[in-house]
C-alpha cells in the first residue's frame, strides 16, 4: 500500500500535535510539511512551501470555518492533484457540504482517531489505484443535448454525475459547454474562480493538471463552469472543443458534456466521435418532439446515429402525447423515461441541491437506473461513515428535474 506524504494546516498547537501523532501511528503516512496559519491568497509566500512539498494529502483543521475553507480553496488551486481532508469538531451537514464544495474529499471529526484516519487513507489509496497512472487510459464521455430549452437536460446530467460519482467514488468531470452562457454554476450555487473561458485561453497547453485547476469541486464531482456573459467571444472552435473533451476523457473516469441545443456540424462530428453515448433529452410536448426530430436528422449526418439515446423527461400518465406516439413520430425508440415530480424538482432547484430521494423515491430510483445503464454500473451501494452520508445519491448536491 502507498505511503502518503501529508501536509497539515492546524492553527491550534494541541490539535496539530494530535494530528501528527495519529497520522504517524497509522503507519500509512508521514507528515512532510506543517503550517499554523490559514492562507488567504495564492500570493502568500508560505503557499509556495506547500507547492514545493507537493504532499499527497493535506489535512486542514477547521477552527475558523470561513478562513479554513478559504485556505482549502487556495491550496487546492496550487495543488490540483492533492487530496484534501478536513478535520473539525463540527459535524453538521452544511459545514461538510461546504468543505466538499471547497475541495475536500474526506472528513474526520475532532478529536481525530487513528481508526478514522486509517479508513480515510485506505479509501484514498483505493482511489489512487483505481485511477492508475497509464496516460493511455481513457474514461467515458456522455454528451447531453436538450431537444429545446426547458427540457431539463442540465438537471438530468447533474443528477447522473452525482450518482456515478457516488458509486465507487468514481472520478467524474462535468463540462458546461452551453452557449452563449452556462447555467451549471447557478444550479449548484457555485462561485467558481475559473470558467470555460480560461480553458479556451490556455488551450495550447491544456492538460489534466491545468484542466482540474480550472474546475470547482462540487458534490463529489468536478465542474468546469460555462461562459458567464453574453459576448461575441462565447463560442468554440472545433479544435478547442475537441481538445477540452479529449483532455477530460484522459482525466476523468466519466465526463458529462452539457451541450447547447445547437452546435455547428464540425463540432457535432467531433463530439460524436469522442462520445460513448449522446443523451437527447425530450419532454412530452409537440414543440420538443418537433425539435427532436430535426435534431435527429442533423445528428444523423455525423457518426452519432448509433450512440443516440432518447431520454423522455417528466413523463406523466396525464400526457396527451404518449411514449408510443413519440416513437412513431421520431422513428426512434425512447430508451429511457423519467417520471414527472414537479414539487420535488422545484424544491431541489431552489435549494441548489440534487434530487433528494426522500422527496421523490420514484424519480430518484429512475435516475439511479439510468445512471447504471449509461455508465454500465452495478446498483449503487450505500457508503458507511459520516462523510459517506453526503455522497449518497439522496444527498449529492446539484439541481432538480426542472
């Protein structure tokens, strides 16, 4: 098993000594760098010490929550491949979720125990082994396109990302490639430091490390925020979109690309070539079906035809256009359907969370089944432990079925 190099940020001396002792006692890690202060900016000169030490794991004590989470974000920006573990006497769900959003992948309560650290280090070791070091290793890309605005493509993609990330702690990336502006940051209540604009500006040197440094961790997966403003520069070249998708495929086990309902034919061909599946999200109404038919005709000109999976969103027994009618009109099977639950969807959307299974068991079950089919996963298993509770499908953050 890998022996980890660990950095510790702990303003309290007693806590720092306790952490160092517990880390050493695991026989799985060595403390290689320590700080007694929180860093507020990348320009703080001691941050360079952490970058030079390049620890596998950084443990951050949460004493001053705001300062600790700000420090977490700063260190995450200069150590994009490092795993972060937060240690805190506070165990409320909101604090843990905020820590996840700031870049943490593990949580241990204070006072820390050797057992808790061993469990955390074991999970991180398993992730490292699963991730591997083979540069030729490729993940799977799922492109998600809405037949028309309002069909819920972003919501579907976010919920699938959360479920797949929760299953086996898979490394999942989410690319907001919507034009002219992206909505994912708003859906997840994120205020990211970087966006797709930065990735495009660095396209000639974009690699896995740089791509991840542009992404914001949220609810177990990594998010590259979309364009922020309506400007003439909010557009891709086929070279840029191909490079971003290719780097993401080599960085993540699973990547979701949230695409506009219209992309140029050369970009569509690039997306089709790289995608394992293209999810076309439709709603049970005539305008959606009318647009879906034309989108299918357009995509048939690319290599996408065999990869298209139609997902009927918001299906209800009160629909005037039923599934059989849709299949007849589109000359294509409906590969999966998601039931309508407006109340649960709106609750999730307005709270900036993914769907909670307690609010809609039927819709949550349908999302889980779709995630299993899309990614070829076995049924989701419940993780144990306090931190694991917040990586279950029922509580991974995000948006709704709106």
